[in-house]
């Protein structure tokens, strides 16, 4: 259970944080509140999708070493499937 929350923490936190922040705004009219909250929720989902890392542009270990040798920056991500 904790692994699932950890893996999807951005999916939970970003829209939840935005909705919580805008829920504190003193908007009394439901005609304004519903579009505001909907827009904030959509912005949170869009922000989450934009911040997702893309697919790898390096196909092999040797290609990554060549890029490092030429002095280009490389992002290396380690993960475990256990």
C-alpha cells in the first residue's frame, strides 16, 4: 500500500494541493466556485502530465558512456522493481 502511494504521490499531491489552496479562497457564489475548482483540477492534471519524464533517448550503456565522454550532461535514474 505504501509503495503505491509513494509511486503515485505526484498524481495525488499536485491536484490535491491546488484544489486545497483554491478551496481557501472566499468565493461565495457557486456559479464562480464550480468553474474555478474545475479549472484548478484540470490545471493540476495538466501540470502532472507536463512534469512526467520522457522516454529515454539513450538505447544502450555504451551510448550513454559516449555522451558522458563528450561532456554532455546526462540524467541517470536508478530504480528497483522489488
